[in-house]
C-alpha cells in the first residue's frame, strides 16, 4: 500500500510545459488524449491551437489557455498552431495582433523578442481564419446545395422572436424552405455586394425545436462592409465564429480543440458542421480518406478574486482612466503583469497550480503572488535598498575611507555586476522606520521586543558592522534629520567579540557617497474586496477600487543596480521584489523607477476586510518588534490547517464489492478501485447500519488513501470512505440515531481522479501518514470538513468546495453536516 501510486494524479515526468521545470498535471483532457493515442485516433497525433480574436489585450484567463494548449501539445510531442480568429473586421486592429504575439511569445519562451536561430514557439507560420475565407465560402455553398443552409430575410428582431426560449421551441422561418437554386443565387448576391448590411443572412437548416438554442438554425454568414486588416475590401460577407472555427480546425488538422466551458453548448454545432462537410472534399484528404477530424473539449474558465477578467470591465477601467492603460502594472493583462515584473515562469506555475477541470473556480490572487515569490526567490538578485532614507554619520569612521563588503555569490544572468562588492563609508542611509524616536526627553518607550535602532541603542548593518546611536539631530519642527552614530570595528561581517552580547537587530543600509536615487512604485491589489461590486448598489465594481493600489516612495539603492537592463527583477532586501520599469524607467527628475512586483510575504491573508494603507511606509513590510510564541502559534493556526489538507491523498474510488466482515456484523469489507497500479484496495467501513451492500457496490466514492493501514478485526484496511453524518432525534429505543450519506464525486469523474479544495494549491500528499504527528493531520482537517447549504462538501468555509476535475463532490440531502 505504501508504495502504490495512481496514474490519474501523477505528474507527467517527461511531459512538461514549454521550458518550465514545473510538471504538467494529468487531468480529464490528458486522459482523453491518452485514450485517443492508444486508439490511434487521428494517426496518434496531438495538434492544438490558440485562436484569439485580435480585438483586445490578453489577460490571465487567456494565459491559462495558452499555457495548457502549448503545454499539452509539447507534453505529447505535438504541435500548437497560432491562429487569429479575424472574422469581425470592424473590431480588429493590428495593434492587438502585435500585442497578442508578444504575449504568447513571452509566455511560451520568456521573451517578447524572436530569438535568432530559434524556431517560433508555434507551429510554422501565423495563421488566420481569413486565410480560409474562400474555403469557408465554398463550404457554405456546399451546405446550400445539399439543402442544409438557406438565406434568411427576417430582421434580427424577428429572428429572435422565431427562435423561441429555453422552455419553448422555435418556429420555422417563412424563408426556410426556399429552393436550393434561389438560396444559392441569393447567397452569391450577398457575396457580390448586391444587398446592404443587415439585409439578410445565411442560416444553417438544423432543428428549430432543438433543446439547444445554438442548434435552432444558427447564422453562418452576415453582410458587413468593413475593410479587413488582411483581405482589405475583397469580402463584404464574413462567416460567424462558430462556423469558421470548426472549418479552420478541420483544415489545419487540429486533433484536440480546447476551449472554455461557455462553448460547451456550441459543441453540437461544431460537430454538425464538420460531420456535414466531410463528404465535401473542401477539408483535407486525411479527413476524407482516413477519417481524421478535430474534437472539441471544454474546461472551466479562470475566475479570480481581487481583480476582474471581464473584457467589458477592463475596457471601462482603461477608458475611464482608473488605470493608466492596458499595460498598467495593476491590470490582470499579460502586458500589465509583464511590465510589473512578473516572470513568465511564475505565470506558468500559477496556471499549472490552478489546473484544468470542469469545476467552477474562484482563485485567490494570493496564489498568483505566491507563485511569483517562489520563482523570484530563485532568480532575482538581492541588493540593498532603503525606502524613505534618513542619514547616518559615523563619528569614528576614518575620513574618506571606503570598504567593500562581499555578499554571498549570486547568479549574474540578470545583473552583470551583482557579485561586485558593496561600498561602505562614514556617511550612510538607513530606513526611517528602522529608527525609533523616543522623543526629545526620551519619554516615549519603544514597543516590547523592539530590536532595531533607538537613541543609545545598537543595531547591526547587514554584511557590515554594529553601530550605536550617540546623538539625534533635529530640525526646527523637532523632526529627526540625522543620526550621529559610532561603529564597532571588532564586529565586522557578523562577528560578535568575545564577552559581548549578540546584537539581534539587522537592518539594510546604503552608502551616501555611492547611493543611487530611486522611486519605488508600491503597487498593490487593484480592489479592496475579493468580489468587486458584489456588495455594492447595482453591482458597481468601481466602488471597490483600492485608492492605495499605487503609492510612490523615495528611496536610495546601492550602485550595483546601475546598468541593470529594463525589466530587471531584483529583491530589495526586507522590502520586496521589484522590477525596473520597462516604459517609464525614470521619473520626471531622471530618477530610476522600480515597480513593486510582490512583497516578501502576503500582507492580505487572514484579513476579513482590507483597508487602504494610511501612509506610504504602511505599504512596505515591517520588521516585527517581537511576537510571543503563543501569539505566533495562534496567528498561523489557520495556515497550518490549510497546508494539512494538501497533505491528504483524496481520490475518486469505485466500490467493486462489499461483504460483511466475518468477525464483525457492523463492518463491511469492501474492494475499492482507487486507480492504483497494484489493483483494488481493501477498505473496512462501519456502514452496515446505514446502507445495504447492494447500495455500495458500483458506487463512486471519495477515499482518503494515505492513512496508515490498520487491522480491523484481523483484516488490514487500506483507506477510508468519506461520509457526512447528522444526528436524528428518534428516541432511545431506535438503534440508528444518525443519518449517514457517502460523499459522491460527479458522475463523470474518473476513478483515481484527485479530490482537492477549489481555489487552493494542488495537493502534495504524504506517501503515508504514519508518524504520530502526521496522523494528527487528518484529525485537524476533519474538524473543518462539512457540507454547505447546497449539500456540497467544503473545507473551512462554505465556498471552499471539494472538487474533482469534472465538478463538485456532494451528498444526497444533508446540509451543514460534519464529514468524517
């Protein structure tokens, strides 16, 4: 049992996204691809595509699609086509085309610049739906000649009335039964420009009584006189997206057309189009002779907290100037994230952790921020910087003397001179909030446990010496303008002289003589609430804008940053991760401008409500003056439980058999398939009182798979079935005094599919919870598991649902019930 693994959650070790070191997790689509390859469907090939409309800028939702389409193709040694869906010329612009190509290239390769001698990240040339306009037109004529399409003269309003509703069937148009000859003549007249815009459309002839409104004679072509960025004025009729999409996929011999769930109801039309055009000869020879054809599969779109991904809302933010533009570093656009300084590897890691499933999701933006920290911690050079500086003069430092201090060696790929020494002189800058002013008379006491500098106190300057504050210089307003200090020569580079007390406080510094002036753009979350507009009148999301999402702060930085390339990502020690702005890299005074990417830690977590910072320095991380062990434990308890559930190996299982235990009438001995390569597990459960063996067999269940195996009346149990229970008041004479209902995964969930908390990082289960402390993990998690008002299984919060790749786990009837 301890060595058993299950295939459906394994990381594809040899299948990784682009150049990322992070593995591509298996999901329901990779399971489909595995089956297709095994059946030699489409010749065993994997070809995907990314087909954006060139009418806007890409955002994080698109990044998820890019990451998966390119990643899954590379994982299976396949190809990904880059195709623009340019079927609506009125809204298209070459500016968008250039931006989209930059974004895709950056997400896949890490650079917006094509690398000399390197192939493009996509398969061959950039493609366009307009490349196939003649083929698409020929396909439309083929449908007409086969009685499968007709020219419609109803107005848009009349078509809407004839279409029907979700509960009422549609009505056939009076023009539906025109002859093939008349339809062909009218369609050619549409093409030749004989009719004005909106005069008529071409519709598919399918089924006006279909339960799927998309199949009620959908529009295939419309008249639109607009100059096309590529074809110019060659065409005055343009195909609708659904029609062009299916044909383009077929012509390019796409195998797996991957899109988000809002296109699920469009899939029947996608299949109808291809099925009816296979005999036409207009697709490909392989389609006609070998039966190659694309198939559409849908996964859930990305939803995120503390931001908006709606194109309409993003346009509103830009046009009403709530942000500086589409590349504003607070925007969730790919170009905005790139300008802020997010590494492409962090976006890939985020997309991998969000995963691919059919379950609705709402991901906290902290997951993205954590991914940035994880990547930047590995690759961002560390330099000293001081925000809101105050001058320090060392009385006993020799005049004009400069020493060099050598930090730990670092990777020089981002900053060529990162391993040069850091100069130290008798005039320095430290951060203003690293000094506590006790007042002119010394009557103001510092916080308990304060470890930084105060009058008469000591602090260590990182890499350098211990200094003591001897005197405080003030201006006419009694504001501190300078600190007069002394240094201890015997404390160089972390040394504590024998007999001396170790100085605990360590702060950063910059030599005044060698300081580089800088401006820090302290970017924060654009919205104050997780769901902008949800609790506002009329859902006005603008009322939840964070007024402090951008603050600026003067700073000085050590001279090693000189010569840093635009976009260089740096860790300013104790301040956060910063990036040299790629557009306005100097302010109006010629001072270097650095954008804060993320802080060194999440300052939003645990806050029920978040308010804007009152000062610029409130936006910067603070050194803790000292927290007691008890307080620290209380503050971190929630995060411990969150990490606990990621240590659990929860999977979808299938009960193959259930028999009563030979030595215990209250127990079942079940054989459960959990996707292990070693075969079904034996699991003992106490469900005899609550359901029959017949009710168990053939049922999909949720199984905790990494508990330490234990013997129950002589038989080893290798897991636990999860169930919800609630007490019932039926009197003392009733044997069963509670209702128990097994957790059920979605009916289409695969055996072995991972069960995880929606919006949380993917599980990293222990191989086995066998130590005493590890066994406490399940106890802590069990206290937080219950059903919500919708009978869905949740963890710690009614919104944190337990999900598989295909949907939510739930019970039959119990609400607000404990899960055990």
